[in-house]
C-alpha cells in the first residue's frame, strides 16, 4: 500500500516506521564506508575534505529536487549527516591507528 491509499494514521505510522528501519540500515552501510575510508586514508588530516563535503551535499540537493523535496531541508540534514560521518571516521582512524 502506498501513502496515497492510506486512510488511517495507523497506516501512516506503520509506513514511517518501516521507512525508518530502512533508513537506519542504509546509514549502517554508509558508516561501513566511513570505516573503510578511515582504513584507506593515509593520515588523519585527510579525513576532513571540505570540497568532497560540498559535493556530497550538492548531490543530495540535486537528487532531492529531482524527487520534489525541498533542497534546503535536505541540505540541512546532509550537513548533519556528513559532519557525523566525519566525526565517526576520525574516531575510527584514531581507534585503528592509535
């Protein structure tokens, strides 16, 4: 059933809960990529890459706009996501490289 066919809030909530589980699973995969980056990058200073950060946020905005979602909302969420990913990657770098 799609949201257009929902007739109760229970259906809406079940749909949102299902999507949240999928989003968390995708975030787990994203953080696995951050662990790989921490392993591959030659030094800690390579973890923060402002040009790449801007590119990732711009890519998310472009995808949002293509799907009819406001770019400013996605840009804010992606700013938080990328900063959390950088912090996680730095922690992984420190944990694995002492």
